[in-house]
């Protein structure tokens, strides 16, 4: 299968949108809503949306893996406008004590990015990745993946303190963060590209218990629709991701490292090859 597109900029909605003077359910203190009309947008049509690959939109922080100082790094995007106040905070952070504890900030294309050591093992450059199990598409898998295997890829960071933790991972005392490659969860039985059909799918279908849909088009363009575009709520109590069983693949013998016994990798290695009914059921030795 062809490689799916990368998130490099804000994705347009698949439908033409309109603004309504009603309080937003997505952003606090926003006095308006952005809702989808029934008209498919020109951008979607120009990108040949009808032959695109639909995937689950995962609710997390957008990340990107690239080389920095000859080493692979994971950069978490912080969407901050380059105003004077944000620039001052950013420069202060560069010289703060907190910066010496696993953060490497950088500014690029008027965006601020940070690499965080709670996501990646600081010394060994390994990340915890969530995706479908290669041997069983109905099974999720958590595994340790070298950042060098994820180079030039965009991913979503989901975890305990990310966007309200809609997937119920871990707890505040022992936080858990996982990376999900963009396009990792393809949607197989999506209805026709009509407003009412998609609305019914989100409301009445088990597979529709997701944040939204991202279409990966042949020209690399990404088109999305969010539940909020259709007037639906997010987050929701019971997500589709949390309905799937998950297996742990954490054999660390292939890495010639001395892992700290308290790090996430060591804790996951204690439940290597164990299967759980859903992500919420994973209990790590603390």
C-alpha cells in the first residue's frame, strides 16, 4: 500500500463550513461554532476525495520525527502564534532549569516544537508506539520502536495528560504516553460522502465512536471532518479505540541497553506478550 500523507499544515474540512453565532462546544470561551454544510468542498473534490483512504482521526498532540544534531528526535508541536509574549516565554524556557530535564525546544516555520523525555527514552531514543498488530488486524499492539524507524513521519501523541486523556490511559501518578502513526487506523466500511450519512455513522455505528475522519488523498493532501463539524460532542465516554483488545510486544533483549527498572519500557517488559481487553485495562507494575 502507498505511504499515507503527513500532517504539515491545518487540514481543511471535507465540507464547506459556515459560522454560527452559538457558543463553541470545542473551545471554551469561543462564542461561535464552525459547522459543516451539505456541500463537499472544492479542495476535497480537487484532491479526488472519492478515491482517498479514510482513517481514524486520533485525538492527541501532533509530533514529527526528524534528525537533529545527527540523532533522531521526536518533536511535539505547540501551536503558538509568533507574538512577542510567546517569543519571550519561549526564549526564557530555553535557558530555564526545566530545559535541562529532557526538553529540547526549537522554532521552525513560525511554530514552536519541543522534544519531551517522558515520550522517548532520553538516552536510548526509543518510543512506545500503538498500532494494529501485524498478525491480527482486530488487535492493537503496544511496542517499543526506535526513533530511527519513524524518521520523517508524523504521529499523534496520546496519553494521560494529553487533551483530557479521551482514551483513558494510565493515571496522573504514573502517566502513560503512546505514539500513533498518522493513518494507522483505516476505516473499512465508511458510508457515502453525504452529510446525513456521516452523521448517522458517527451517532449509530460502533466504528463511529471516534474524534473524526482524515482522508489521505493520492496527491498527499489530507482532508478531515471532526465530530464538532457535524454538531456532535467530543470527547465521548466510550471510544472505538477502547473497544479493541491490545497485546504488549515489549521484548527488550534486542536492545543492548541497561534500562532503568522504573522506566516505562521496563514496566511494560514485565507484561510482555500479555493480552488485555482494552487499553483501560492495562495495569503496570509500579
